[in-house]
C-alpha cells in the first residue's frame, strides 16, 4: 500500500478553511482520484502537540491511499495541477508532501 501525505503547517501567518477542505476539496479529490485507483482518504485535524498544551504543528494532514506506486504516479500526473490550484481556496501556506510505503506491523 502506498500513501500520499499532504501536511498543512500551522504557521503564525497561515489560514485554513476546514469547511472548504472537508466539503468541495474532498469532493473534487474523490471525483478525480477514485477512478484512478484511490483506495481511501483519511484526514487528521491538528489539536495539539507535545508537551501537553503545545499548539499543533499542522492545521491538517491528509492521507491518500493507493495500492501501487504506479497508480499514485498515474493519478497525480493526470490530476495534480487541478488539486494544487484548488488548495489555494482553503490554505494560505505552503503544504509539505510525502510519499510512503505503508509497512504492516
């Protein structure tokens, strides 16, 4: 299983629109990516960090799962420009992206 993770750092100057992200953006992501091998989407909402009482380092972290790297590469080649353009509608900072192999433990 391959996971694309998009992290949205919570900086003093950044803003994040949860309503847009959870509504129109995720609808768009599903429309574009489900036919291209998307297995599921998970979203983390940052509520804190360590030590307790420390603000979260991220507004949100989105996880998109694909069975293979080829599916992810093919999906991104076809859809990345549209998804990246849509990001400006809900996040004012620079996102960080990581691709990982999910290791069963």
